[in-house]
């Protein structure tokens, strides 16, 4: 067996058992690939059977040799940093929850386009509607709107009307 040697303290059957119990399918495939390589298959054949490139198999073997089978999980990727800081996000959430004032904001309900303009004016950060929608989802805000109410509506009159409709004629 040419190539990178594989540590021998785990048997192929042990690795297969771990692969069956593994919830992460990519880690399970890596475990199966290493088990097949330990049983004497060529690296090219192992990579073909598990649907990975030979370089990915090589990297998995290196991680397995240094850290063991637990290292075969995907590592966390940091991703792109947030454009708004935590304080700015909290302030934006509070602004949204307060709701718009028709006289000041010119709208009766927030739309994504209005919020994009607000964020750009206030924080100098440009968001697309889709990007701001993802941010609002991360802030646990939904796109559902409350039922509109007339600004001159009286709660007592509405309650009397509801009683009359339910109980009266």
C-alpha cells in the first residue's frame, strides 16, 4: 500500500461501526474511506467509491492520523463578518418593533425597501432586500404583519360591536 501510512490503532470494522452510528454523512463517508484503505484498496478506488477526490482522501487521512476519528467532521467556517455590530442590530430590531409613524416615516407598515433605506441612512451600510431579510430572520423577526387598525378607532366601540354581533341581533 503506497502513499501516506494510516495509523493502525483502529480496525476497519471499528471504523465501519462508527460510520454507521455517525449522524454527519460526510464524516461517515470519510470513516468508510479510511476503513476501505486499511483493508488494502487503492487510494484511487477508495476515492471513487466514496465520491471524493484523492486530495480530499489524503487530507482526511492526515487528520485521522493526527487527531483520530473525531477529526473527520467538517470544521467550522467563520464566514463573512456581519456588517452591523451587535449594538446596531439591537437598535435596528428596536426600531422595527416600535413600528413606523406615518407622519415621520411616510409608511404605515415596514417594507424591506424602506428598512434598507433606513439602514443605509442611519448606519451607512448598504443591504440588498434579500440580505436584510436574512439579517431580520437571524434577529428572530418574521415578515408577518399585524392586522391594520384605523388610527381613530376606539377600543370601547369595537368591544361593544363585538358583543352585539355575538350576543345581540
